[in-house]
C-alpha cells in the first residue's frame, strides 16, 4: 500500500496530521500537503482509497503523464499473465520483455518494462514486517531446481547455516 493511501486512510479515521506523520515516517508538512491536495481537488477520501495506487497518484500529483498513455494501459492488461509467468522456473524478465515486444512493437523498452513491472507487482502484494528473534523458529529455503536423483549414502550429515538478519 502506498504512503498516500496510508495517510488518507488514517485521516478518514480521524487521526491528527501530526499523529499520521509518525506512523509511516513522513514529515508533518508532507501529510498536510496530501490532505490539502484532496481538499483542494474536492475528492472524497473513500473514493480515492478504492483506486489503484498509480491512478490515485496521477489524480493527486498530475506531474507524471506516463500513467495516461495507451501503452501503459496495454501493459497493465498483461500484468496478471506476466506475474503468473514469472513464477515459473527459468522465466526471466528479459524473456517476458521479448514476448511483450513481439506483441506490442511500440511498447516499452526493457528498462521501462522492468520498472513498471516491478512497480505494479509491488503494488499488488501486501507487505507486512515480521519480527523474528534468533533461535525462535527455523526457516528452510527450498529455492532452486528440484533434484532429479537421490544419492544413497550410509553416513548422512546435515549442515545448518544460522544466519540472523533482522531486515529479512
């Protein structure tokens, strides 16, 4: 969820601008700016919260015309397919971009394709910060290709790598 939506939701719940600024880590002036833009344009907060992040920001901050282009709308219509394809093994952004350029010759270049894909996928995924304490839980990462064969051995050893990083 974008910070603009967080600010608008908290404002609709009746929080003061100073209190709102503390939660997502914004300056009070930024919160005032967001709230004043909504009031000056005459929008209802409930209507704005129902919009996608890119549409909401284009309404409040009209400085970025990229979200009004036809090729962005065409790209946005492909996002569900792109997201599904990216989950398959050995599918890269470059392969998807080549397929996209074949379908839309006047579409985005590779760098803009990756940027917009990342932004749209980030906007679709809800984020939450989980706090993990060392030694409390064991997480096993089964990333990569599956083994196609099993090695039989008499003496098996199991190695554990204990990494602790509070930012992950």
